[in-house]
C-alpha cells in the first residue's frame, strides 16, 4: 500500500501534516479524535480494517493532525474566541488540504469526510458548511454541540460553527440544496464512555439525528449496543462495516 506523508506550508497555521494511503479511489479525509494526530488512524488499527478497500483502489484515505488543542480545547478562551481559532483549521482544510488532495488525485473529486469523537464533529460540520466540497460524512461517537465544553457569551463565529445552532435555523433554498446534496451517517454505541451524562456521545448523537430529521436532511442513524464502548476497536469495526457502501 502506498503511504505518503507530507508537510504543507499553510497560511492558516504554518506547517500541517497530511498522511495519504493508497493510489486510486474515492478520496476520504479523516479527522482524528480530540487532540489526535494524523498517524492515529494507522496506529490504532482503523487502516487495517479497511485496507482491502484501499488496496482495491476503491478509496484513498487522507489523515490530518487535530487542531483542537489550539481551538476548542483552549480553556483560557471563551467559546467565541475558540470558534475564531477553529476558523484557522477550516481555512487549512479548504485552502490547503483539499488542493493537495486534488493534486494527489490528478483532478478534483468530491471528498468524503469521516472521524471519531471531535473528528465526527468536524466531519458533520464540514459537510453541512461546505457541501460543495464534502457531500458525505461518516461520524463515529460524535458530539455536535460545543456549548457544554466551554464558557462565556458567544456570537456569530460560534453560532456558524456549531451545528446544533445553525442547522436549527436553516430554511429556504439553501436547505433545499443541502437536502439534495448531502448524506450523513451517525454511528454510536451505548457502552462505556458513550453514555456519560447528557453531554456524552450517545445523547449528543440522538439529539443531532432528531435535528437532521426535523430539517429533512438525509442521514442515517446506527446505534450499537450497551456493550459497545467509546474505543478504537469499535471504531475500526464500525468503519469497516459502513465504508464499503460509501465508496
């Protein structure tokens, strides 16, 4: 399997790492969980779970480092400032990572996005905010409302990067276009660390699925059992189960 690691020189955050796997296929951009790194996908077995798809030329996988420690996980910043810091990551993905993927694929293709934990938040957010680039999202054990993790009043920057806020007020032609363009898969277990209070991934996933249903945004909800924890082996199994349908 081809493995290609590069450092992009970006305007948004300086040097940024991308690891690419495979020669051909549908491009899939993977976002790591909270504070994760690009190599986590390979190191924790997720690549092994879908290697046959990569080897068959069905998918090319691109992994990036997390920027959450500089944005959403900055305890010294109020939510509005965290959202502004997160905008640098969005700039990196749209203006540097996507052009790199285009070059690596010898032309522009729709990029599917996926992730676990905070990475699932990013996958859903990019699909809903930039469906022109990212029409499909696979979201594993995600939370889609950032209000519980921070403090302080917030304004437009936070509102427009927090799916539980901005999706609730979508309407008109833009919503109709999203309905015709996107497909979001939400997957979550009910075991250890998935169901921790109302702020856990299970509760957050259920609330987000209900919001998408109310807005008529195409999505699937796949809830695994009470013996399914928030952990890498589970995510490997979930990705291996669902990814073939997407590519």
